[in-house]
DNA sequence: CGCTCGTTTGATTGTGATCAACGCTAGTGG
DNA sequence: CCACTAGCGTTGATCACAATCAAACGAGCG
C-alpha cells in the first residue's frame, strides 16, 4: 500500500516498503489530504489548531507579524517535513501559515498523531529529528538576525534553502528554484525588499551567485558564499538536515 | 519518594505525589545531578551530546557565536524546564550552554530519557509542551530581531523573563531579578551593551520600569511596556508558558 | 492596450554600532 | 587603611548600514 501520490523520496527515512510503520504512516496521511495554491493562507495567528501537518509537495512559510504589518518568516517547510503550529497552549496557533507555491499536505488530527506515534516509535523518532532540525535552523537564523550583516543573512538563506530544497547538496553550478519574491526573502532575513535586491545584485556582480527569472539560483563561487554566510557546508548539512 | 532537593513547584505538572510517573521522573533526575557556577561553560558548540537536561535551579543561556566572536543567545532556560541541545545530527550539539548563575541540573542520557518517556506518556507530553513553548518563545524573539526596534526587543525580553522567572505573572510593582549583565541582555536581544544601557535608561526616565542593583526589575507602567513590546500580557502567557 | 506586480536604481534619513573615556563598586593585597 | 585592579554601567561623539521614500522599468496578463 503505497501512499497515493507521495514520492518515496520524501517518506520518513527508515521505513522499509511493506513495514508496519510505513503502512501506518501512509494510512495516517491519506486521511486528511488538502491542496492550496500560493498565497491562500491556511492558518492565521491565534486560530485554533487541532492538527499537525505533513507537507507532501510545495512550500509553506510560517510567519508572525507585528502590529504595523511588518512580517517575519519564522521558518519555511519543504516536502517531507512535519509542521506543528501549536504553542505552549497546544490548542492555539501562534503563527500564520501560507503556501508559497501550490502545496499538497496532510492535516493529521493531534490525537491520531499521538496514537500512531505511540504505536510506532520510528515515526516518533523521525518527527522528533525533524523538529530538532527545525530548531537548529531557527537558531542559525536567529544568530544572523541578531549579529549578522545583510550579506551574511542572505548568503545563509541561500545556502540553507539550497541544501533543503535540492537533492544534490550545496554545490556550485546546480540550478535550484526558490518560490519566493525578494519581498518574501526580506521577510525571511529581516531585511527590506530593496536591500535584498541590492545585496543580490552585489552577489551577482561579484560572480558569487546567478539569479535568473524569479529566483532561480545558481551558486558560482561556493567558497566565497560560504565565507560570507559564515558556514561550513558539510557542518551545516549535518546540523540542519536530518540524515536519511 | 520525593526528588531530593527539588521543590514541588518545578516538577512537571500533572504528576500527583505517589504516582508511578512521578516516581519514574524523580528516579531519572536523581541519577546524574550536577552543579555549576556562573560562567562555567557546560557545553560548547560542536561537542558531542548524549543527554537531555532538566534544570533544577539557576539559569542557563543557550547561545551560538559568529566567527568574529559576536554571540547571540538563542534561548534562556529557567528551573523546571528541559533542554535538548541536539541538532538534526542528534549526536552533536550546535549550541553552547552556559550557566548565568549557580545552577543545578540533571543530565539524562538520551536512551534513558527515551525509555522513561516511552513508559510514561504524561512525561513525554510535558516534555513536548515544554519544547513547544520554547519554540514559541524563539518565534516571538525572531519576530522582534527581524522587525522590531531596540525598545521593542528589550521591552519584550523584560516581559518574557518576568513571566518565566516569577511566580506572580506580568504585573506592576513586583520586583524580580535577572542574573544577566547588560552585555548578556544585548546578546539576548541582538543589541550592543551600550545601546541596552541607553534604552533601559530611557525606560527608567519615562517611569516604565525601575532597574536597580544589577538587573533587579520592577515594572512601573505595564500598559506602556506592553505597548512597546507589542504584546498582550495574557496572550503572551498562554503562548509561551506551559499551563500547569 | 493598460494594468498590476515585482524588480531596479537613486536620494535621504535614522537607528544603532563602534570607539573612547570616565565613574562606581567590590574585591585584593600590601 | 589605603592603593590598586577589574568588571560593569554610563555618557558623548562619530560612523555605517540598512530603512524609507520616490520613481521608473519590465514582464505577464486580462
């Protein structure tokens, strides 16, 4: 019983075909499957949440806003990742969730998730690792929000999104697409859209990255990019990407 | 069998005296108990971690640093909270942990934690809520790091630390102590120590808070402070403090 | 075609970092 | 008891980075 429409590549690692936990997982996510197009908000701050999400395809942005409308993207979710929008008060979401591209996801009622996770420790383990990776990413981004320059923030964001969205790792020459406008990248890095534009242009001028039609990125000079981002490509991968 | 030296108030909520889960919890944290004084680093970035921590008394700062030595405090841990320093690669810590005051904590080997949590769903539930609260706090802080003014960041930090460190909630007139220098508060809010000083002075001038000997804080004008911090005191409590 | 949305560029402003110096307090040792 | 030191807080002067304002351009689209 394969999960309908779910590529194997994004299934939780370590779930051999035919295993009981894989069967349970597929049954769980086949339950409540939804599809949304870019921009069609799927949850707003303060709304009730009784589900955790598993993203099958597309991209989600998890964000919070200030009263003046300025928004900060807290995290981005790519296929194969879980998302738990609950806060300390598990019933209420403290964040807004918005698809950045047409997205397909499963909304798993919390009680069901707890039941399945209780019965299948491998799934719980996968979920926990996913969460730990998410916290690590947030930590890296917080460090740069607090102490990094605009260049460092954007270079890091590019590295992170490349690592997470592409099967190949963080390498030169491979094109990958980020379904975000410069405005959104600004919301992600804590910068204004104008400054994102200028910074990207500088990267392009210096032959560090190519940026073509609407955020298709090619890394040209990984060493320089990693130096600006203040990362070690391999170390970063180990830190923010759950091993298969 | 009470936990030796552990006040009831910080035990995971919902563990009635004499219950099996409480017994298991106490046995678990009585295993590996440690004590450190302020500044005595207890884990550095990149070091191996095979334990999760439960803080019994004191304060811990979880931080990351840039190559130039600038540090960002990612989170602060107060008594009764768990801390899991693992990253996506569970074996390696991506953060540095430093006691801000003399602290007593239990280091629980990961396998033991998994075993106990598996046997006692209430403990797992408590841990998960703790983690959700921690993520919520990080989100709030990220929002302000990215989009908030210096005043907003500091006002928020004061509100958060008041809520978390004091039994009484976020109220006017009650004194509470934060065992941090202005430098550390700067590392927490992404500001320089100098600017923390100026901002606090402005708050004092405007009779919003009192700050006396080494960070003993009294909120004088909660409405204004909440407005600057852009919070709703009750909403914030629900979002970042796990209910008992 | 005109419209909207996103990007690009320039000019100006402002917030907070940095550098530097000084005061205060507590702790240390003569 | 009095230097002497070290750490923290305070204040001033200057500077730089990124926000903001404003305008124009290009592409996709009804």
